[in-house]
């Protein structure tokens, strides 16, 4: 059985009435949640809980940095740098993120030469592609799908109310 989304079909007006409290809804089609509009139902009214990021990673023209296949994208991950940091490339097999270097460069080592690199995460079996939006309906409560959450993507879980919700993620340093 397909469960419908409890979210409005288009982005709600700020301060419009809503139920239930705590419902979060995402509008947009970018694999990077921060590039889409997010709304939350709080105290029975809608409020923008995250505006679409105007950063370079959200510019549709930079999607040209994504390869035509997951295998080709993964081969780039093994061989070199990427730009802009925050760009996500989503495929049915997994998601690759352009991730800034981690850690603090050694200031005594001369000029910083670290660059952002592609990191890819295989999509767990059974998880839908393309990635469902926060607030979409889902069929299997407790199902969890990680769409490269530690590479700038998102982890989603199907709630007992049959709604995809963002899961908290702890990423290694």
C-alpha cells in the first residue's frame, strides 16, 4: 500500500494553519537538503525551518561536475579533488558528496594544499531512488536509508505514521 504524504502539495504560506505539530516537509528536487525549502509545523502554524541555500553547491550549473554513472563518479573519488564543496551527485547505486578536507592543517607545514574530495556511499538495498523528500509517505515503518549523510546528504527513517523523517547522524571526525 502506498501511503500519501501529509504535506501540502506545494510549499505552504508562512503562518498558515497546519497539523500535526512536528511535521517537517521538504520542497525541491536537489539531493542536497540544504538546497531545498524546508517547512515545519509548530504550534499549529507553518514556519520555514531552513531556507534554500544560495551557495555554489546549489547552483544547477555545477551539476555538470557529476558523472553520468555511479561507477564513473566513484573512480573520481579514488583519483582526485572536486568543487564546489557540498555538491551531491545521486545515483540509484549510491550518493557521492564533494567533502571539504577534515582536520586542521599544520600551520608550520607551509601553504595549505588540501582540497575537497569526492566521498561515495552505496545506497542500502531496498531504499528508494530518487531520495524521498522529508515528509513524503513511506510504506515500511522503521526502514532507514542513508543518502550520504556524512558527506552532506541526509539519513531518513520511515516513522510509524508512514512519513519519511530526517534521522540524526553521528559522523566520524
